[in-house]
């Protein structure tokens, strides 16, 4: 994606202007304007997905091809890419094997923790560069040396304590939440501590300053995000008793950040609101009603409304929500970022983008 000096200058000017919009979104909620960014397919036709982890050049090409699609939409996003290694990177440090597929991201193949003894053995060693972290850092180094200067580099997917604990124990974690809660809580602490130790290293590798990070086309206050997809499988009481303290400790250590949920997790939002350093909450509009969530969420927390906009992942709720957007119906909350995934064509992108921008007038 080579550019002339003039085009590069214009690109940087555009990025600077967009960055100002994003800073207002995060720091001045009552003055913010709703913004829109797009994400494009995590799979590309005729592309062997195993290559993105083993071949640095193809991995970078994969990300730049996706970014090129985003740039066509003329959205509000700050250009960024990341090394994609799937959701199992933290679990791999704890001994989980990954399965590499031709048509999707790597996934966890084994669940290495079944007993206290399994966990005790791991806690005696330094896990910081175990599993696939070494290879991930090699890819990051290649990206840094070969990407365009105007493209930001994002952190790898570091997930969260509950998600990773579930990957490490499998379905057994649900039984042990009743039969051996001590093991579950010890593992949750171990994963939380691991994230707090490892994310500073990740940020240093990608060259990211401590007090913000880049994701979903935006610049977010704090050091990192926490992924809590699997909280849709637990009660709000379990979250309060076993997870809230760990999540709060994580965000305190990070100086703030964003939480991602993608299922029907609305029962936990009342607890998310009590996390002082939580700066943003990302939900999937296909599973949660964004109009309802915007009223539930603490005023200063930015709502990131995300999700696929095409079938088969577009749900009836999602289709209804997009229809309301296109008619000019939006939540009253101003500090919202709309991040639409996998649109089928450029015209659909522009229609959604125009609807979001019109809502600010």
C-alpha cells in the first residue's frame, strides 16, 4: 500500500482529525459525536488461514488486505491492524494445545487443567513466553518493520480471566464452580495475574504507550481490554462473587480499559457499572438491544455497538436494529461507537455510515 509523499501527508492529516473525534468520544461524553467504523471478514477466499501464524509476510498481507477494504468505506476509523492468533493465545501459555484450521482462526484443542496439581505445576514456572507467545512476538516484530508508518499496531487478543479459565478447564469448570470453587478461583487469580504481567510486555513489543490502546478503529483510554463473552453462561450472582473483584483488579492495574461481551450478558451490566476504571463496553447488537443497554450503562462509559450485518450471523434482533438505524432512530446516548462487521458491499457501508452521521445533527 505504497503512497506518494502528498498522499501520505493527506492520510496523516485525516488520521489526526479522526483522532481528535475519538478523543472527544472517550473524554467528553456530553460533547461527543457518534462515530462509525467497519471491520471486514476474518477469512479471505482461497486463503489458507494456517499461513497467518506461520508466514509473517502472508500474515501482514492478510491484515493489509482487510485494512484496504476498510479504507474504501471512508469511515471514522484510525487505520490499524494486529497479529491475529485467535482466542487461545493466553491459554497456550498454560499448556493448551491449539488447532490450526484452513478456514478460521486457531482454536483451543485441549483443556490441560483438571486438578489443583495441574495448576500448581504451572504456577511454579514463568509462563510469560510459553505457548505461542514466542511466535506471536516474531510476527509482531515483522509487522513493525514492514507495515506503513501511518498504520497503528494493536495488541493480540488477550481474552479475559473467565474466558481463558473456561478454555483451560473445558466444561468441567461449570461443575467445579459448585464442587471445587477453590480450584476455579485459584485459576481465575492465576489468569488475571498473568494478564497483568504480560500485557505491559505486549504493549512494549508493539510500541504502544501505556495510557491508551487501539482497537476497532478507535483510541481507547487505559492499557488494554478484557473479553467476557462467556459471562452469558453464568448468573449475575456468580459474576459478583467470583469475577467482579478480578475484573476490577485488572482494570485498576491497566489504568482503565474496555470490556467486550458478545452474548446476552445484560444481567451483568449492573456489576460492570461498578468497575471504576471501565471506560468502554462493547456489545453485539445481534444479541442485546442497544437501545436498552444505552439506558442501563453508566453515562461516562462509551458504548461500542458491534456485530455482523449480514446473514447467517445477522439475527432478527440485529436486522430490526439496523432497520431502525437506517430510519434515523438512535439511542439518546451520544458517546457511542458503531462498529459494523462483514458488510457485503460498499453501498451498505455508506448507507449505515450516513445514518450514524445524520444522527449527530
